């Protein structure tokens, strides 16, 4: 039982570290830029188009969502949660497999691809249902 508790605790610690890093360094700055909450610099700069978040672009394209009706504040939390889970889960599964490095890489790539597709499919359908409920 001690071994199981160690794995669960390790999973949670790594998950939280990846979540915090992903949130503060990738998602939050991009969403703040989209929402126009970026800090104003004193320098004169040309107005440029806000950066696009790859996950949001994928969901909008695949499920034909309305980009303007998306709740970016909830996306700011959900995207790091989903990505952190995917990264941590694949890492732990790969570390538990007693095979060579090449086989671990192949299994990890297949598992990563499957998880990304499955989790974003579920989340996209959820966003589609939310959009339908708002429309009605």
C-alpha cells in the first residue's frame, strides 16, 4: 500500500507543477492578450493581432464553435487542467513500463495522440452543448 500512495502522491505533485507552469507561462498570457487585459507598455507599438491558442483553434474548427461566444475565463483554467493531466498520465504510464527506450517512446507517442484526441473530443462536445443551451 505504501508504494501505491507514493505513486498517487507523485502523480499529484507532478500534475500540480505542470498545471501551474502551463497556466502562468502559456495559457494565462495568451488569454489575457485575447481579452485585451495585457499590460500596457509606455512604448509606442503597432497593434498586432492577438496570438491564437492552438487548442482553441482546434476546438473551433472541429466543432464549428462561435469564437466570440466562448468563455475564455473558463478556458483559461480548463486547458491547463486537460493538458497537465495528459502530460502527467502519459509520463507515469511510460515510467511504469519495463521496456527499452525506443518502445517507451513509441507507446508514449501512441498514448499521447490517443489521449489528446479523446479528451479534446469530450471537451469539444461539452462546449458544443453549452453553446446550444445558451442559444436556446
